[in-house]
C-alpha cells in the first residue's frame, strides 16, 4: 500500500522559511548583496539553518519529507540515494527549472541550458559539452588557459594584501580572456552589464531585464569575431542550431567562472592559511610536478590541490539550497506518487556537513578527494551530479589549479582581517569573503 511521506509541522515550515529560504533570497540568489551576506553571516544564519535541517532530518528522515516553504509544501531530500534518484533523473522527470530559478535566470540568460527542457536541453547540452570538452582529461586550449591564469596570479602577487574584490576582478579578466578572447580582457563594461542583469534577476521578474538585448548583441559580436585561443574559437566546430542561441550559452560560463570560482579559491586560500601541513603538501606536489610552473599535464595532475578547492566548495557551498521540479508524475520507492509540479529541495549545506554521514564533516580533508571516494558521493552537489552535472566542472577546477598553484608556489596565505580559522576546531558553517583580507607573505 502506498504511504505518504512524512510532513513537518506548520511551525517547522515557518522556521524553515525564515531560517533557510528567506536568508537565501535576501543575500541574492544570482548576484550577492555583500552587505546582506555579511549581516546574515554574523547572526550566524548558516549555523542556524544547518541545525534546523539536521533536526528535521532526524525527526522525519531518512526518506524525503514535506516541509512548507512560504505558502507551498516541497519535498526535502536528505539521503544520498534519494538525491541520486532526483539528480540522476534530470532533466526528466526531474527538471532543473523551478519557478523561482526560471523567473530569476530569465532576467539575464533566458535561453540558459540549466532552465531548458526536452529537445532544447539536448541541443544546448551538446553545444556546451563540445566547446567545454566535458569529460576530457585536458582541454585542447589548456596550455593557453594555464598561461592566462599564471599571468593573473602574478599580477595579484605584486599587490600586497589580497581582498576578495581584487581576486574577483582578476578572475573576471581571466574569464573574459578564456571565454571571449584577448580583445575582451579589458572589457570591464561587459562584466558590469552582466552584474546589473544578475541583480535584476534577484527580483525574479520572469522576463529579460532592461539592457539584456544590448548585452546579448555585445556577446554576439565576440562570437562573430572568434579568438582561436579562447572558447569562441571552438564554436564553429560545435553542434548548434538556430535554437541553441550561442551567445546566450556563453552567459552562464561568464558568471560561473567570474563570480563563483574566485569565491571558492579565496576560501581555499583561507583554509590553507590555517592548515600548514596541507599547504606543505600542495607545495610538495607542485615541486614533484615541476616547481609549480611545469607542464599543463602537471597542473591538471595536481590532485591534492584540486582537493583543496573541492573542499572549500564542500564546506561552504556558494549555493546552499537548490531545487528541482517534477516535469511529470513520479512513483517513489515507497509506493507514493507525487504529481507533476512537485517541488524538490536539496540543502547542500546540510548534506555536505551531515555529521551522521560524513566522518570529516567539519574538517578540511582534501585527501578525501585526491585519494578517497568523495567525488562519487551524491551528498556533495556544488557541481550537481548526473546528466545535468556542470559541463564546465573540469575546466573550472583546472583554472583553479593553475591560478592557486602559481600563487602558492610564491606566497603563503595569512588571514589578516575577517574570521580566522583554527585547524584544531570544527570549521564554521560560513566564511564571509567580503569582510576578509588575506596577506600573501613571500616564500622564504
């Protein structure tokens, strides 16, 4: 006999909305509001959200359970088997375009792969995988990209103490060079325009924001004059149709590489500042591969450094909560049927730090990625998993390896402002990049 999933109480739903849903919206779903992020961090909202979800999971899990978010109920997933069912079943029957996400992303990338379905999704996914060379051990332009990353890292070394604003500006420049080419290196206006569109997306307008057409035309001009040393140079050889909207696909790459990745790298630097043994291992790995300035194969092979980046993403996911929506009716393993339109939520922060399932939940454990099985764990979803896993995940990590490897070969990070970290204590549930400064002390 079919059994309904358990339901959290109305009071618990109000708390979930207030402690999980509202803070995510207030901080900015698409473009972060630094002042709000810092205020929320001081509460500390991340810790409160974790504790609430942990309590709910203990009471109603391990199966999915209903929790009220605003005026509606959604299924909250806390078990890796259920997460695998949903993410492995995307984009159908579990689509990645719940209403709030679709209405927000439409403001700045209305034709995005991540909010596409059916044949459109297949078309756009094939294009993205071809250009980003998803799954390839080494991108065909890896040597050029590594050189760009090294040059940008060297520029930061000359600037003394490192703020997030500085590393983000550097990575925005790197991103423009990687995606669009050398002519876009100094096109700060393009990045500013995207930021304004993303800010408009925070309001979830459900239609392209003012200025989108001009921004799209600007991207189209770069596509029409491709740079052989950038991703635009690979577009002609990638499968596409009139429905692909090639310039529209580049938008996601620009904001994912240019905002999200530097956040993760800055946090990785903070973690390494508090874990000297891990830093020493990063440097030993670099020395063995060629003193941190070796071949691109050596950069890509720096598995422990990659693990440091992945750990920053596990510990402090830039998307703490994400959703799916059923495109059709689904029958679950307990016999329960849920209709098309059912909303599903995955709370990354809880799943990544669940002490009941993750032995190293509150520790910095890069070796779990370089030598362990963390990469196969469906609990960790900063790049998602399954058919809709990030097609640019490999490129993102490679750029991070090239950039951080260059920095760390020449400098030792040290937090001089913001929340300090202690390797002997459980790591906090959040680390605010906007109030921090990291000194880059020269290596003796």
